[in-house]
C-alpha cells in the first residue's frame, strides 16, 4: 500500500496564509473581524460578564434593542457579547470566537470559508440577527426544504429572543401563507423556492396576489455550490402548451425499429448517439415530405430525442414510472425529484416510449438563473466549507469578497494522496479490500461515487466481497439526512454520491474515534477540486480524527474525457495494479484542471448569454407593474380604440372594463415574453449551426434579441386591442376567453438540472449538428 500521507492543510493553516500573502484575487483580510471579537472578549471580561449573568433572556433582548445600527466596532462588539449570551441561554450553543469572527466578517460584507461541522447554521443566525437590528430583512437561503425547516426550527428561539420574527417557506407552504411568511424579519427558504416565488410574482396580474418577496439581504449557505455549481441552472415557470401525443407515439414507434450499429451508433461511454447515413435515409423515407435540413429539422429533432429516450434513458435508473407518470431520478443525488423535468420534448418522448398518456407540452413562461436570483439581493454574503479555491471566480462573477476562518479546534484529518491503479477493475478491487480492512477494524467509512449508478455498482462489489454496506438511496432529504447522520457509527459503511445528505453533520459515535474516526473514500476524482474537498471535509469535523483518500485509475472518466491519450503506465505497477510513478497521478490533477477550466468557461458563457434577456425582463416587469395600477392598461387601449372602449363602457361596469383591460394587456405581454424566450433559445442554438463568417455568436445573439425587443410591447398591445375588438359582452362581463385570451393552463415550476441541461440536453443538441451540415 502506498504510505504517502500528508497532513491536512486543505481548509486552513499555512497554505491559506501563503495564498493570502500572494494576494489571491477575491481574498480579503479579516483582521477587523478578529479585532472586534477580541474587543468583545475584553468587554465581557471587564464587568459586563457579571452584568449579563444577572439578566434574563428578555432583558438581554432588550439590551440588544438599545444598540444602534452596529456600524462602529464598539457597538458590534457589544452585539457579539449579547448574542453569544442569548444563543447560550436559548439554544444551548455558545458561539465560539471563530464563529463570532465569521459573523463579524459577514456583517462587514465578507463571505467566509468555514469548514464543515464548525457550526455555520449558528453563524448564519447571528448574522441574520445583526442585520435585523440594522433594519434589514433577511433570507437565509438553504439547499433544500429539509434544511430550511431544520435550521429555522433550530435557530428560531435564538432569533426570537433577539427580537426577530422567523418564518420558513418550503415547497409545501400553501400560497395563502406565503405573503405572511415573507413579511418575517428572517425567512429560511430553499434557493429554488425563493426563485419560484420571484418567478410566480412576475406573471401575476394583481398586486394583491403577489407574495411580494423582497430581496434585501441574504445569507447563502453552501455558497459556492449555489453560486458556481448551480449558477447556470435555470429555474423555470412553465405553462401547458399544445400536446402532440399522436406524433410523439408514431415517432416512438419509428425509432423502436431502428437498429443500433446500422441506423445509429452509440458512443463508447453510452452518453451520446448519432444517426448514420442509413438512419437518416430511413427518416427521410419515413417522412418524405419533410426537408430534413430546414423546416423538417423538427422531425429530425424529434427522432433524435426519441432515439435518445429509447436507447440511453433506462427505466428504474434514469426514471421511474409511478402513478402513470414518468418521474426523474436525479443522477447526482439518486432520488426521485418532483422538482425536475426533462427539457421540452424529452419528457414527452419518454412518455411515448412508455406508452403513457403523454403530458401536455411545456411552454416556458419565464425563467430565472439561480445566479440572477442571488444577484437580485441588495446584500449577499455566503458561507461554505470550500470558498477559498473559488474566491477568484466569485469576485469575478459576483464581486463577492471572501475570507477564511480557521477551525475552532485544529483539523487533524489526514488526506492521503490518490491511490492510482492501471485499470478501473483494479481500482475497485483495491478500494473494496481497503474498505473491508477498515470495517474489520471498526472504522466507519463513507464512500462517495460519481453517480447513483456508480454507487449501486460499487455497493454490489462490496456485497459480493461480503463487506456489509448501506447504500444511500433515500426517497427524500430527511431520510437521506438520517442515513448520512449515522455514517459515523463504528464499522458502518455508507455508499453514496458526493452531494447526498449535504448539510448534515456526521458525528462520530462511541468507539469510532478510537478506530481512527471517519474515513472518506472517493471512487474517482470529481470534476473539480472543490468537490473533492467538500467530500474530504465530511471527515475530521471539530478536531475529530479522520482520513480521506481517493481511488483512481488510468481508465477514469476524467482522464478519458480531458486527457485522452494519457501514456500507459509501464513497469511501474505493483502486483495489484497500483501505479507508483507519481507522474501519472499528476495527469489526474491536470485532467481535473482542464475540466474545472471548462466548467468555468461554461459558467462565464452562460452568464454572458443570460445578460441581455435578464435586463429585458427587468424592463418588462417594470412595465407590467405600471400597467397593473388602476386604469393604466385601459388608458393604453383607449389611445388605440377610443370608440370601442366608449361602446363597451356603456355595457359593462367601469370596474369590469378596467379589470378586463388589465387582463388582456398583461396576458398578451406574458405571451410575447414567452415567445421572446423561445426565440432567444432558437437563436442561441441556431447560430452555432450557421456559418457566421467573422461574427461572434454572442454578438449576433445580442443584436437579434435587441432588435426584437421594442416590438414586443407594441405587439402585445396590438393583441390586446384585437381581443377587445373581438370579445363579446356576456352577463355584464367581457368574454375575453372566447376571443382567444392567452391563458396558459396550469402552471408549474421546475428546475432544469445541470445533469439534463448542461450535459444530456446539450449532448442532444450536439448530436444534431453533424446531420445538419
Ligand atoms: P456546518 O454547517 O458548518 O457543517 P452545523 O451548523 O451543521 O455545521 O453544525 C455542526 C455541529 O456543530 C452541530 O451538531 C452543532 O450543534 C454543533 N455546534 C455548532 N456551534 C456550536 C457551539 N458553539 N458549541 C457547540 N456545538 C456547536
Ligand atoms: Mg451546514
């Protein structure tokens, strides 16, 4: 076995200091925060401590109230002393100096890296309390419903004693309760839910229907995951559009007959496929009237998507059938996720493959990038166990300043260098043997793989080797958290994906520390070092013993994808396939750097493409807001069709007329916006196919969107005018519906996950390209 161990310095210590000295862009000195905590401790030492002891919680809260806006250090120091006392008395947690330091830095606008298990939940609550004293309204954005609920319940008593009202919003919160919830001083809400509420508010036609989410100040938990990993994930508000189930079914029937290797080919990694010339000929024979390379591109798209659904999406792996519907299984988290849908077309194709009734098509009414949600807040500070390595990009993309806080007790986890094997099979065999030995010795092990399918596969290998392991395939976040929370029991082996159970603390049970603490084993390295470090951070919390190691091989996806042609390791193997030559280990780092760089590039590109539509949307929302007031919409129509309005005014009440005008104008505007979004997507996909000469695709895209925009409002008004001219008065009301009012059926929200958008969907996009020369 390779005895190459080095002491952990990932999260703290010398390397960080060195980085700071080098002046890592985006990294901030947090000395002022340190000083204010020292000041707080001096304050507590000279008398205040005894004074505090004599006060009850209510009196402490009153003392907080007397503080000003915490703008000068002495006030901030007093605040920290008081809040520490309140936290201790209300929730039984007395913030450590490092936690207060983190909170002080955050109140100063600096996002902080605080290692896993150091108590970020409490830090976030202290920051929220401080902001509320400053008259701010705070959203603590968390990763999911479960964490929002947990944290609000946990921190509620502290915040209440500090004079702040607290509420939780989750996907289960009824519409009627949301207005009140969003009025609370501190709202714990998952990022997605806050985004959906912003989206839903943007298409309402009456101010009183809005939940009115104010985007003042936010504490962002797991900030790098939200700001980087999920940054290009759009949250979508969709409405029903015309379904084409017969066509979907006939396409499904057609592709069912295509033969792999003849009509189409699947790449080795079984992630992409493409039609061969034979296949394209068959499509042409099947749909002869369609010119496949212009109007008929739609047929070809449908065939490709259906083929993809047939060949590469596997029931019970990628999706499950439940209650006559297709539900997605998220490949990174491994569970059925009601929030997710495949992008337009693919969902229907899978339904057709399964001969289901076929849900309505989806029309995207509006969308919001997670990134744009976050930047919509006036003040954003984040916290995360892995922020420093993202500092530069966070500064670049968000102007976020980052600082780093050392752990309360020094981290003694050992991070072993990768154990690199020649083949994947040797890698797995070695990992299984390694884990089996630890299990024998009573050490708990958390195994993380690249995907759910991989977790299942690895779990099978362990079982075959008679190593008992728990496979994490929970149905929901709470269950997942419960399983992960037990990962620190002696000898327990938990197999999961990297993301599973995030936010859940893994405490060592009795006897586990003596056996060496939690050992984290990664099977293959992740696409960027931050993800590796997040995983390592699971072990060694709060000074616990712990260990981490990755098992890799020269056949790993990272190498195959980003460094194809990596030289074979020759006579450098031990009998079990271990590669001793560290040169090869460096190839993995290199491949990871390329992968990381590519992801950064994609994020930057996504941001540049999202910029103009987001700006345009802000303008539309402003116009909408104005048209919603009183008779403004009616006035606009009056300018165009004064006679008709006069005529109607005699038949319906003034109130009805105003309301109908509002509905007609706003719905038409929403319809145009939805079409504008579709247009944006079309150009974005289309322009990459065209020969552009020397023109930059982004420039063309922006120009076309810019040109289309001014017409949008005029076209919407024209539609509203038509509606008003066509509509008849029925029972004293203007019947807009019969006149063809745009009213998307049921609306729902979902998230286009990276899995399906950034990869599968763009792969489908890619596979279309060769065909359309
Ligand atoms: P993180 O989000 O940083 O991973 P959590 O907020 O989940 O950490 O907290 C991890 C654990 O640390 C929890 O069990 C919590 O009760 C404990 N903890 C946090 N702050 C303190 C404190 N000041 N004193 C004692 N325990 C604490
Ligand atoms: Mg946490």
